[in-house]
C-alpha cells in the first residue's frame, strides 16, 4: 500500500521544522557500571569510535539545518553523553532532572548549571525523580510520560503543574525498555511509533486510543533501539540496524536516516538518548 492510497502524507507534504538541540561529547564515555540490562562493564568500549559516531550524529543535525549546543562533559560521569536525560524543555521552561541511580545523580545539577548560564530564566528544581526526556516526550498537545523503572509517577503531576499542559502517564513493564524514549518516539504532533509489548495493558489501550494510526515496531526493531529516534517532522534519525522501522517510516512519507551508534548502545543509549531538544 502506498502512502497516498493509505491516506498518509507523502514526503513532499511533510515539513522539516528547524530544531535546537543540546548534546554532550562522549569524552568520558565508558560502561563503568550496570544500571540497565544493556550495560556490561566487562565489555570493552572503543572510546575513539564512540566519539566519531557521536560526531556523525551531531554533523547530521547540522547538515539538516538544526542548531546544536554543547555542554562540557565532566570526568567521572560516563553517562552524561545521554543529554536527553538532563532536563525537559518546553516553551523555554526547564524542568530539571533528578536521577534514580546514585551513579548518575551528579548529572542533574551539571545540566541545571548549563541552563542557568545560558539564558534560561524559568527553571524548576525537581522534587521527584524524573530522568528528563528519557521519560518525558513532548507531543504537541500533551506530554507522554513513562514510569515503572526510573521516573516517579509523582513527577508527572509536578511536570503538569510546571508546564501547564496535560501529562499522560504510561507504565513500562519490560526492563530492557527502562525509559519511555527506548519504547516510543514522537514523529510529529499527530503520529508516534512504539513497541506495544513494552507497556502495561492499560497503557497500550491509552496509546491505541490517542494514536490509532501509530507506527508499530517489531520486536527486532525495538531491540535494535529503533524507537530511540529523533524526528524533525520529515527526517527521522534512528539506529541503522532498525531496517524494518525505517521501511515503515518511508511508507508513511518520512525520510529515515540510519545512524551507527553501536558503541553508545553498549550503555543502553542511541540517537534520542544523545539529544535534548531546547524548545522555545
């Protein structure tokens, strides 16, 4: 079935919206501990390859016309490269992150300091555990919010009060998909892609109600982190191994761009994990 015959917009109808992103170079990246099922400290990491892969992702954003800011990495914080976890930014308002695992706790203040030094005036220090855009995904009229492994459900109410927009809680049930951004990606304000088996039955029902025409990921594409993707409304950057997801996106009129972040995947992160959007 072609996009035209299915009623889906074609690539010529979709529009890329310029974005501003914050990224953190992987200068100190390593798998030094295990806080998710993907992490194996005995598995070697090629630091130079990780740096080249990260730079390729950054350059892809720049070549697409997006802005990329950089935060200075801090020695001893190997996961700081996963900038998406550092905060949630909507309309210029910044909700800081508070991490569940002690190894990552110092990242929260480091990111907050960057925002305070870079002209963001409305900043909220979190009361409850939330891991930024790992579990908060802006979807236009509302924010989709994950819980079950990392973020506290009370953080959903905190975000709703701070941003003044609905926050829809979704329960994650598969430890491999410990953050929402590993199991769901927002393609535009009307469309998401997700892996149903990562969610509780009630959360699957909510997603089906809100997004009856969502792109449904296969188990193989989910395991390749194909949902840890970034969309500008037309281009979708995603792990190159998620070939089935790329084909589905192309059928819907998006332009998938495969990225190789195999070294960063050793810590349970990929395209979206490395990318925090600075909205507003």
